[in-house]
């Protein structure tokens, strides 16, 4: 076990989340993922001095590689702004409103005037050689099980281009991002995971952020007493955060001396060197974008949503669900109340379980992709269950048929009457004299697969033996 307190452990998190809106400085959509790019050009990037008059160490490190970068794009997802052949257009007002909403949810103080800055980036991920970013909120916090974690800043910025093999794709370049940075208030590796999870929940609560792989990234800043701060980039999975942090702490313990640097989180939980740690020298003012005033009347127009945790608690109380089941419903954006109205004869807990757990069971039990199930598939199968035309055991079987592309055929799972069920169970007991209850139950479930309720079968068997 790592004694984090004794080691002088310090940790903060940075979250980068794409927003569900068009690009930040033009009207191009985000993101298209065109298959056949028709635009190609090359650039050689140069690091420039920041406001301090010095060239940033990380930028100089990248420039010394002396690379020529190739960019590919399509006119449907990029324009002259992404090519750096035209100044940025007016700031996407919807993106700004989303970041203001997020900053307020994080209890931040909103700045009076938003100024965009240029952050020198010459690794090829930005055609211009810089990324535009602006401070929106400061001095916020989130509550965690281990105390408050302060939010040092919330920024609105533009996404970088995506590297594909030996070139960069422009469809992602310029997508609006929110960047959230915490103070080093995180006390251990599991706390880092919890904090990232809470921040992710707050972002999803807005309903205005992108979902899926690659739309959110976590970077973790880690140090122990006597060693320099290291930024670890590239987390996609929350579960990997504690593993990578623990491994990074152990790595730092072995060092006789260290320097600030940026490292990459590897799939095996280790980290590898990327570049020196960037500093203040990489920032300088963006002169192509006028400052934006944030007035009290402007902030009154920002409506704050109900947090997903609050929605889950309401479901728990209203329907008597477990916390895990309620959280799954909210996480999967399932409108349980609507399903309850449509299928009122199905037990609510069973209905919630079918909607959340059965799709996962399709993968583990049948190796089938639940995304192939449509709303109409669910409606048809749940209607059959609601009318008592099938048993609950038949639901997963019919879902598997639908996911396999087969027609939903309830006839093979037609429920048997109570009288017929008892008679056939008597025959099973007679054939298997002296067999224990579990063995009889196994035989019965094979025989009545999807045609009778398991609890009813168990009750009858208990009376027969």
C-alpha cells in the first residue's frame, strides 16, 4: 500500500471535453469523419516567443525535430479558418453559453471580460502553430467523499487536429472544448478517479457535450515530495487512472533527481516521456478576437440543469430502485417514467433491469451487439411481456433474436397455463426421483425455457418434493 500522505503526494486533474455544437471560430460542423479527403497541404511550424519574451521549452523541443506536417481535410468539415488562411470568425455564442453553464455548475466566479490567448503548439496538431484558449471561470469547487476539490480554472478553447498515421485530419480541428483544471487537492489515486467521475457527471448533466470514445480526455498532474511535477496525458478510461498514478508514484520514488515533464499513459499502466513541461512562455494575446463582456444580465440567461445524481436520487425514491440501478438508468439516458406509463403491468424493477442490464447480457451471454436493437424492437418485446403473452425469461431470448437480425417470434415462447405447468413438473419430479431441488430446477428450466416464470416453477417444485 502506498502511504500518499507520507510521500507528500500532490495531484490535480485537467479535463478536456468536446461540446455538442459547431466549431468554435467558424460554422463548420463537428465532427464529420469524411472517408475520402479532397484537400491536402503541408506546413512547417515555428515556435514564437510568448508574453515573457522567451520561447517555451516544450515548443522549442518540438521545433528542433524539424518536421514537415501533412494535413488532410474535406470541405464539408473544414474551411479556410482551419487551413489558417483566414482569420477566426466570431466566437460560437452557443459554445460560450455551454462553458458558462459548466463554470456555474462548478461554483466558479465568472470573469468580467473574456480574452482569448494563443498557446504555442508546434507538434503538428494545430495548423497555425498555436491553440486559442480563454479563461471563463475561476475559484470553483466540487464536493467529493474526501472533501472539496477546488477548480482553479474553466476555459473555452479549440480542439486540435487528429493524427492519423503520418498526417493530421482537419475535421476535429477547431471543435469547441471546455477545459477544467483542479487545484492539487486530490489526496490519493482513487480520489483522482472519483474526482474525474464527478466532473464527467456534471458535464453530462448539461446534455450539451459530446459522448463516446475520444470526446473527453483526462490529464493528471502528479508529484511527490522532493520530485518535480509530471503531467500524464492520454487517459480514456477512468478505471486506469489509479493504476497509472500508482505506477507513476513508484517511478518517481526511484528517481535520484527529476525535472518537470509531460508523459504519456500507456495501455499497460506505465508512462513514457513525451516532452518537457510547457510553461507561461508559450502564451501570448490573440489579437484577431475582440474581448467579450460578461454582464450580470448575460449570466441570468444561463439556465442550470438538474444534475444526473439528483435525477438518480429521484428515481430511487419514486420507484424504490437501488442506487446502482437508478444511476444506470440516468447514465444510459433512459426515460423510465415513459416506459412505466407504456408498460404498466410489468414490475418496475424488472422493467428497469431489462432496459439497463439485458443489453449488456446480450454481449456476455450471446456475443451480440445490443446497438442493433431499435426502439421498435424494445416496444414489441415489452408489449408481449406487458400482455403476459411471454414470460420474463423469454425477453432476453427475443432480444437476442432481434439483435441477430431474426424476426421476433413469440410463438416459441408462448406461456403455459398453471395447470399444464404443474402436471409437467410432476412428471419431471417422477422421472428424477430423489434429485435435489436445484437439479430439478435445472431440468425444469431447460424444459420450459422462456415459457414459464422461474419463481413460479420454484414454488411449485417446493410443494411437490
